[in-house]
């Protein structure tokens, strides 16, 4: 029996004793992902009831306001408002599970839960906290093992998100869920790291495309360990072909990396400006500016390092990376949700203008999170800083080169015609999904 953060629960990790008393880590990791409603390697997903967080598009519901109030209370910002009589507790649970915020709500309500909160809701949130604590122990232990192995091999690595954020900006590590370990390496270390991970018992996972495609055209690939823990290996900060930015400038984060302590090991981390920039752009490009957890990450980074951030350098860096628009909209939405704001002068320099900026503003005002997820391809195009970068992106999407097609759709046979047909079927699915996102 362990007691963490005031909650007793049975230890779920493997330990000495009779075999029948131990649960394999693989089963625990999979169970945690299933309970959270998460897919391996891809973080938070859309949830059928996630838009219950909105009474009408563009207006936060009492449930969402209460969730945000609970999150802010964990930062010492005062107790959240007492839920009203018409509070939708089922909708709250659905949103908390989909957003990965159940553990945070449980801890926020631990001392004095609202009188109107049903016992079943309290028990469900408590279960999220138990699972979150167990998950943090699993992922932290595995990250420590990996960091030790990377250090032994002399391979530079930067842990991204997950336990790195949990242990540096969160009040309690269990509050920051993760479904995999995101590791940033240098491109030239990829073969060495692939060999190292396989010696440590990891295997390459079949993702949306092959390992050959990942090596040639993508910036990330996925592995699964014997304990069921997934490693999302990155050699670039972004891996979205729809979004045109200056990747070479993005790789300069290695020059500014700072020492951190995570999972019991010394490691490298992104400096505060790079961390804020990366999290904001990742939220905008990869998640369509939807997801309270991602916004909470940003709010906590600002709370922790806001007074130290060099905003002049950050804005200049965003310009060099060509991610000003993505950074602006992420910070703008952050202020709407959490009240955490960047300096007005910085926002004025970042603010995009023109038809695409107007369209982006309209989507944020008139489309709820689940709809934004369906529009992620369109949003990625609207966020591109330079209009002249759109044509090559669209040309590649409509008429990709044969070599790219062969790597991307190698499971569709060896015929070039078959590859093009598979590609256009996928484009049709993307368009259909976007139509659903635009539909009221």
C-alpha cells in the first residue's frame, strides 16, 4: 500500500513476491491508456462528449469554467466557483477523461469537494488520480532507465513533454498524464539510437506509415518496450508535412539546451523560451489549438518562467522559425482560457494579418474543440507564416513525387497507380472530415 498526495492505493508496479501478486507493466500501461481514452503515441484524442464543454460554440460552459478554476486553484489562485444546480457532472467526467485532467480535478477537490458533487463522480476522479500516480511511476522509472542508457552510449537526448514537464512545472507529477515518452535526438544519432532501443527490448511499431518513410520523410517514429511503454522518437520538433516552417532554425534548440534533473537522472531540457515556443507551436499545428491539458502546460510554463523569459528574443526566434502565427494564436487562446497573458508589445509584433488570419480568428470563435480537430489540416495551412510557402505544400499534397508515394503507401502494392489511388482516397477522407468540422 502506498500513500501519495494523501490518497492510499495498491502499488501497481512489479515487485518481489509471489508471481500472482504482480501485475506486468505492459498490462498496467495499456490499462492506463484505455481508461484515459488515449491512443498510444498520439496523446489526447477527440472524445464524443468533449464539446459538452461548450454551451454554444465560442462560449465556455459552467463545466469548462469550473475545470479551469480547479486547475488554477492548484497553482494557488484561489478556490474554484461552486458549481451551479444545472451542472452536468456526466459531461464533466467525459471532458476530464478526454482531456487527461481527471487526476488534477481529484486533487483540487480532495480537501473540500463541492457539496453537489455526486459520490460516483468523486470516486471516478479518485480513480483517475490513482491511475495517474501509477502511470507517472511507470513512465518516470522507464525514462530514468533510458536516460541512463543514452548517457552510457554518449548520445545527446532531450526529453519533451510528459515526465519532463511533470517534474519541472507541475505541483505534483501525477497531474501531468502521458501515454508515451517523447525523446528528441539529433538526426545523425538515429541509427545508433535505433540499435540502442532494440537492445533495450524495444521494437519498432507499425504506425500510419513505415519506418522507411519515417527515416526518409518524417521527423519521428514509434517504439514499444517489453513493459508496454511507448517511445516517440523525434529528430525534429515538428513532423507535420502540411506546415511549412524553418526546420533548420528549429534545430538550434540544441545550442541553448539547459541542464535539468528528471526521473532521477541529469538530462538536457529546452531553455524557457524554446520550451514555450515549442509547446505553443505543437499545440497549434499538431492539435488544432484544442486541448485544455496543452494550454495548462503553457500556463504553468508562464507561471514558472514568465518573469525570466526574454520576450524580445522569443519573438525574434518565432520570426526566424516562421511560426509567429502559431505562437500568437496559442497565446491568444491561452489568455481566453486561463487569463495568462504575454506582454502586449510581444503580442502586437506577433499578430498576423490578412485573409488567413481572419479565417483563423473566425474558426476559433465559431468552432468548438472537436470541430477544430477535424479541421487540423486546414488549420495547419492557415497558420503558415508566409503565403508563398502554401503553393509548394499544396502541390506536394495534390501531386506527390513517386518516391514519396512508394514509401508512404508501400502496403498498397508496388504499382504507382495504386499508390496514387491510395493517396487520393486518403485526401478524400481528409476533405470529408474537414466538411464535418465546418458544419454547424
